[in-house]
């Protein structure tokens, strides 16, 4: 028979475990208001489902933890369900978040909804065959990711990605904003619908292929942009470069940026010292770079012209 327990201290929980009071089907409510409750027991039988109702709980045993207006620090638990007002720090577990909550996740699989705010870190490993957990996010979720995390985003998600993070949207509609730094990658190669924005710097990479949507991309530093199709408004600055393979792109290139290849019915506008290495006949190439006049500058020419006039007056 299922029993319902309410625990307010670590000692109370350990005492019930020693007395074998728990059954796996029991429901346990944790209230760590006076002091954090530490759940580390591996004894059997033990409850499988916990509800963190208030205060702080530190857990490193198996089980499913649902967190409300409380704080949970979880390591290698089965699953964390973060609800409205929750604060969760988790490592090596599955996390599902709903409502407004704050998350710090390391090596976690995640499904994040609504207005969750998450910081994600997955260490960069030398063995690329190692499976990297995937975080899926939709709604108005805000993500900051570092290391080699993998993110799949949809709807109005906002992402700040560093290091070697990979951001994609699968085949979902995306309407949010992505900011890439370092060597991060945004791979939107199968987007269906939506209008999204990408800001890229460092040595980041952006891949775009849109069906029924549009993208606005600004790239600077040594960022790379690859356009495979769809409506794209692209701005290149500093040393950024791009390849335009399909129809639908409008490119404004500034400073020392470069369009390596332009095909289809694209529009390429060159300004400052920007260059275009190759453009097919269908490409509309507009060279708006300022052409410097040949010969000595005007300030140097004026005295040379004035000298004969002065000698004639004498």
C-alpha cells in the first residue's frame, strides 16, 4: 500500500530508512527549510518518487525528484522535474522543466519548456565518439551553453553559445535569436518556417537552409557562413567570409570580409575593402567600394600648380 511521508531533516529520513519504513511506491515530500536535507542512502527498499516542496535538498541517489518553489542539487538521479519557481543544479541526469525556473546543467539530457533559464556545460572530450547529451528547448527558454553541448531549439528560444557548442532546430519552426562565439556552430539546415536571427563572431560557423522561412545573419571576426537555400539577409564584417550556393541571399560585405563563392540569383554588395572571389552570371554584384584616385593627393598637387603662377607674376 502506498504511503505518503513528509520529511523535514536528513536525520528523520535516515531513521526511516534504517527502520525499513519505506516502500518503492511511497510518495515523499521534502521540506528543507531549517537546513538542507541530504539524500544519499542506497538502502533497499527505498522510495522512488520525491517532491521537493520548500527549502533545499541535496540528492545523489536514484529516484525521480519534482521541484516546486525550492532548490535541488542533484547528481546521478533518475530524473528531475522542475516546476514554476524551481532552482535546480543537476549533473548526469534527465531534466524536464516547465514554467519559470532556473537550471544549471552538466552532462544532462533535457526537455525545457515555457520560460526556463538554463546554463549548460558539457566538458570537451578528446574522444569524439563519446555521446554528448542533447538539450531540447522551446517556448521562451533562455540558454547559455559552453563546452561541447548540443542544443535543439524551436519557437522563441534565445541562445548564447560558446566553445564548441552545436545549435540546431531539427525540422521545427524557429523564431528566436542565436549568438555564437569561439568555435560554436549553428546548423539550421532543415528549418521549416520561422524567421530567426543569428549573430556570429570568433571562428563560429553558420549553416542555413530554409524552407518557407527567412533568416537574418550578421558575421564578424573569422566567422563562416554557408547558405544552401531560402531567404537570407547576411552582413559580413571584419574577416568573416561566406559561400552562397542557392537562390535567396542578399549579402552586404564590409571591411576585409570576403564572399568566396556566389551562385543563384543572389545579390552581393561590396563596400570598404570587401572582395568576392567568384560570382556566377545570375548573381547581381554591386561594387560600392570607394575608388581612390590615381596620382598624388590633392594637397600635394596644389603647391606644384601654384609655383609657375608665382614665377609669372614676378
